[in-house]
C-alpha cells in the first residue's frame, strides 16, 4: 500500500499536479520559463514574484503545520531575497510590484507534499536564475541573481533533507 501511494505521489508530482503550491503558472519562475527573451524589467519582475510566492507559501505551510523546518528557516531568507531585489527596481526606474501573491497559494494536506513542492519550486527557481545569468546583465543585477540562485541551491538541499525523513 505504501509503495502504491509513493508511486501515485511520484506520478502526480511528475505530471504537474503537485509542482507548486501556487495555483497559477503565469507568474514567477513558471512565467519566466515561457518567455525566452525577457528584458531586465521582466527578469526582475519574475524574480520578485517568485520570491513573494515562496515567502507566502512558506508562511502558509507554517500556519498549517506549525514552525517546522526547513520552512521556518527558509521563510526568513525569502524576505532577504525580496530586500535584494527592491533596490534594483528602484535603481532602474521600475515599479516594485505589490505583494499580493498569498492569494495564489494552495497548501497541500500533509507536510511531505509540502516538502515535495518545495523541492520542485526551488528547482524551478534555480532554472530561472540560470537562464537569466546566461544573458548580458548589469553587474549589480548579475550579482543579485547569482546570490539568489545560490540561496535556492541551499534551500533545495534543505527541502531534500526534510523529505529524506519520509524515505
């Protein structure tokens, strides 16, 4: 029975059913994936959307399941990530979008699914930053994207470690 549940969970994860806590794929890393040639403003928009989404997701997980790791640690990082992006919006004369992304969050019924979703969200986030870093960018934008990518790599490890408790 456990094996069947694991197979079903894996299939659902691979088919996109559990690919994100987010109900929409028109924002953040998922939207960036659909845009092969974004300008700096669009890249910054996708980046801050993804960070807003992650922060909202992790707060919702904490509300539902309590102050559990790695969510309780990573949620603090997401605020730092937003704080790194806002000055770039201001420097380049772009409007900082409002954080209305909590309305896009759908939290799963169990912590294991939340961790699986966290893994996929970080994989998507890393891929987004990798694609941005292939472009010609101002040094300050590049430095922030590199820092955010590295943080996502750390978060991915933390989610995978959390998920290992269920193996």
